[in-house]
C-alpha cells in the first residue's frame, strides 16, 4: 500500500476521533506516523501536533455552531496550560524515546480507566476558576512533555473535574487542544527531526474532512456511548505501545 494511501486512511481515522470524541487524535496519530509511515519518534510527535492543531481548529468551529463549547471554562483551561506546555516541551526533547513512549501509554491508560468509571453526579451549576486553572496547567505540562494535543486527557478532566456534560466537554476540549498544540509546537521548533510535508499535508487534509464526519457522528450518539468508545480506544493504543516498549 502506498504512503499516500496510508496517510489518507490514517488521517481520516484521526479526524473522526477528534470530531466525534474531542480527543484521541494525537494518541492515534503518533503510532500511525511511527509504525505505518516510518517517522522517527521525534518527527512523529511534532508532525502530530501540526496535524492535530489544524484539525482541532476546524472541528471547533462546527461544535461551536452547535452550542457545545463552554468558552469561559475552555479559555481558562487552555490559558493555564500555555506556559507548562512550552516548558515541558523543551524538557521532553532531552529524554530517551522509550521513556516518552512508556509515559505516553501509562497516562493514556489511566485516562481511559477514569472515563470508564461512572460519574454518578450531575454537573455543578458553577465552574470554579481555580479548578479550571489547575487542571489546565497540569494538562499543558503533559501535552508539552508527551507531544500530544491533550484531548484524551482534556475530555476526562472537563467531565470528571470540571463537571461538563460529555458532548460539551468534547467541543470545549477542541479549544484546549488547539491552544496547547500551538504552545508545544513553539517549544519544539527546530527539534522536530525530518518533517515530511508530502505525508503531513495529505494526512492533515484527510483528518480535517474526517472531523466533519466525526462531528455528525457525535450528534447521533449518546454521551455515555461516546465516553465508553473513547476509553476503549485509549486502552487499546496504550496496550500496543506498552508492548512495544518492553518487548
């Protein structure tokens, strides 16, 4: 199968995840770029941030039009993560690829387990700014460290910590992903390895188109189903990457 076809197919899956789940794009894009398209880990994480930033910004518009973006909460959350994302991104470039891959898979698995646990409570009437800032700073650090957009952590945090409903968390996470990805990319400028734009461009194009389909899919599926699907995808990817680290 040609590189172009693989890039288009992988991009469509990443876009579908981002559009429907508000995250999971980087956690799927990084393995696809490494194992299917032959990128080095450094190049894959940087390319993934480029792809996910472009796709998230596009999908954000569609979710905002549907009224599924909590702008104030999302802005606080995203702003708090900018500096931590930048600093952690600079540190991550000095660590061995195996350490980053292992940390990536563990964090993804923990996020999945949290998503599988029923919340058992209604969302609070008011979102506390302190909680949004604290969770956003933590997410920004993880985003910069692992080279991911952070949606696979933003969605659980927005649901479990800040009390947003699942579909609103999906839309709001896209705002957070866009900001965090750009901050992490800034820290990685000049350290991303060989970026093959002939692969990145079609990958990103297919992801953007897939995000529109994902958004339509999200409008037809209950929030609980989306949450469980999201968690299963995370667990599968985490397992594959952990096996790769230790085998």
